[in-house]
């Protein structure tokens, strides 16, 4: 049997931001620089960090409320940050020049992600119960994918607010988009036809994070929920393949390693856990943080690294081997 991944703490930065750190992602390397870590905080800033020292490269300002999501274009050249002010700022990673400011009122903005080809930015629209798709060539809104109401719901039902969309994930081939809602449902869309396909059931509390497995397992979708469970779905076949539990609180974030062999989660129980999919169990628990862990992110390529960020204002970087 293959050896399981192990995490070892590399570096932590205390007070990386002035307030809670809510979001993190890796910006891929370009010809002129290595990958950098992007973090967003309640302190209204986005910061860029150089691994492995987690040396601060730059602080981006410009949002007037907390930053809830950051996303990196696959080219590594541009990135986006979204704030509670409902604005998405698209910027040049190296110069910080603003490329576009996206607004789609009255919708809030929660998680967002560029598709694998980099042609579309998907933005989860909170209370609008929809995903907005933006064309990255023109920065025009090209599509709004609405999460359908449950079967048999009457228009007067208050259930529509439960479809509040929190999280979004693209399949590795870019053909499918999944979103997670406040009521625990996960909706899957066919992107070419801009069509809702089906719901994935099983969670009963908010699904704050989703990630597809890399190819060749690109149908496999991992979800993290406030119910304390991580689910594994076949996103095409609507089937739940497995469920894993071990955190003693909400599971706030999930990410999959670039080789697809392991997943990491962050939780309100203040821990980061590493899971072995074959064993359906947590194989390691890291307790670097002193408050809830809002995001975990594996570096996409080149030397295994995992980053985590927390309400304790710190960033931790781990070596994965």
C-alpha cells in the first residue's frame, strides 16, 4: 500500500494581518517568479507572501470591508479579491494595477474561482442563490446560474434564503461547476449548456468549501460542512462515495493535494487535519492555530506545501512529504 502523506510545520507568521484571516490561495509561478501565497482578511487587505519564509511581498488595499475570498488565475499573472462590500477587484499580481472591478448588485459575493482554462471567473452570489460567470477577456457578466428551489416548495416559502450560495468549485476539465449552500445542498451545473444538472444530498448544515479531485478522478468532489463531516461525491453520478468525520467543530475548508492522494481540512476546532481517502480517516492533526481555521490551501505544483489561515490572525506553512 502506498505511503501516506505527512505534514511538518515549516513556518508560522503571527499577526500576519491585523484581524482574522478568512481566505488564502496560491498564485501559480510565472517565468519571472515562484508561486506566492495570497491571503485576505477582515482587516480589508489582501497580502502576498513569498514562500518558504512567508516574507511579505506587498499589501493590497482598496476594499472597504473584510475580504472574504481570493482567487488566482491559472496563468499566475492576475488574481481577484472579493469583499463584504460586494465588489470583486481583479488585479495584476506583480504590479497591483487594477484590471477590473466587478459588481453584480444586489448580490453579495462569497467564494470565487477561475476555471482551469482561465477564461471565466465564477463568483458565488450569496443571497441571490446564484453563481455569476464573468468573461476574463472582456470582464462582462456572461451568465447567471440559479440554484433551483427544492421540489414542491411554494413561492411563499422562506426556504429561498437557505439556498444562500457560499462556495464554488470547477471540475478539472472545466465542464462542471459545483456550488454549496447554507442549507447543505450542493448543486452541479453543466457549463457548456449553462444548465442545472442535479443536487448532491447528505449535508444538513452550510457547505463552506468544495474541491474537485484532479484528473483522472475529476468526477470526485469533496465537501466541507458545518455538520462536522467531509463528504466525497461522484459529482456526475449523484452518488455519495464516502463520508469522513473527526473534527470536533465545523469543517470550514477543504483542499486536495495536487496528486489527489490526500485532502486537508481546516475547522472551527482550531485544527488542520490531513486525511487519507483510502483509509477514510484523518491521519494527522496539526494544532498550530489558537482559533478557527478558515482556509487550507495546497500549493499546486513544485514541492509539497500546505498553507492555513485563521481567526488568530496567523498563517502557517507546512511541508508535505
